[in-house]
């Protein structure tokens, strides 16, 4: 996926060190790609998956080359939620859940846009992972569901991520019934951004990433904050906060470069080649 964005005549990719690792990582064309790679176990949230995602996500945030982050997967399941092989009734798993919560929080609050490519089944905690992302795009034949009640538990932690995106009626139906629904239904409920024909999924994701990396890094970071914060603010506070934000951004070096590039009909300095 990420190779499509390089296109500058040089190999600027960060190679995948171990193709058998539980989570793969690659950087190309301004995009860090994090790939869940345990298809035989439906990419369940095992300790190795959670730790791998956490490590690579931190690497992507720290890498100045990375302008956007893509989550994808190997196999026909994006993520099946908790690793039930390791789960024992009555025995808590605080380390795994703590780390997963940290990952969800970082995805939602980090400065870089995060995109999900969902080409297969997404259930339970996997839905929370996808919902935490700024933009999640699914194949229209993908199946998505909160299956927790079917095994006697609740979608507790991921409700913090998912409920703000869902209408109350959709939330009640999807959470309580535990049914897996087609991706277009999940998109209509607001859980993911859109569902596209499987044959168009990779192109749709690539085009989305190309659009994202054309945005100024500081502008993208502040826009993520705006999307998250403004709906929670009283109107008067929102007017004041957004006016201050707008003034600060217009006075920034990044805005000066962006406006100059617009006037000169060229790409801004931050745009990766061929994006």
C-alpha cells in the first residue's frame, strides 16, 4: 500500500525487518504502514499484537518523515478483538487492556492523521481500534460487529471510542444484539467513514492518504484537535478558542509557505514527491 506513495525515483522506504513478526512496519511516501500479521489467529489482540502496534505507532509518531499512519492487515480479518486463547474466566488482564486503552487514546489524540483499511471481518475490540482512527474505509463485503454479549461480556472499554460516533438507536441495536452487520450498515451508523467495493478499496485508501499528506503537518495536528474539542465546548467558548486558533495558524511559518505555494501554483514544501 505505502509503496504507491513513494514515486520520487529513490527507495526511501523503511524495510520490514521480520516478515514473520506479529505486526509489520514500513515507511514510504510520508506514510507509515502498520500491518497486523497474525491471520491464523484472526489478528486478535494478543500481547504480541498489542505490544507490536504500540511500538510501531510510537515509532511513526516520532519519525518526522511520517505524515500519516495507515493500519491494515493480512488475511480476511482486520482484528477479532481480545485473544480468547489467552483469556481465562475470572482472571483479569490488566496489562493488555491498559496498553490497548493507551493505544486508542494515542490514535485519537496524536498529531498525525490515522487511516484504517478494513478488508475483512472486524469484531469486538477490533471495532474499537477502527473507530479510534480518523478515517476508516472498509470493503463493502466486510462484516463488522460488537460480539461481546455473545460470550457474556460487554463492549466496555471500546464504548468510550464508539458511542460518540453512534446514534443512540444504532448503539443500542448493535451493542445489545451482538450481530455482525455489513460494512455499509456500519458506515450508515457512523461507526466507519465509508464502504467501497472490494476492487476499489486499495485505490480509495491510497487516494485518501495522498490527500492527507498534502496538508500542512501543523494544520493537520490542529485540525484533529478542532474536530475533537469544538463539539464538546459551549458555543461562546468555541468562538473564542477557534478565533485564537485561526489567528495563530494564519501567522505561522507553515501558513506563509502554504499561501506562497498557492499563489505560485506549486506544491508546498511539506508535500512528498508524487503525492
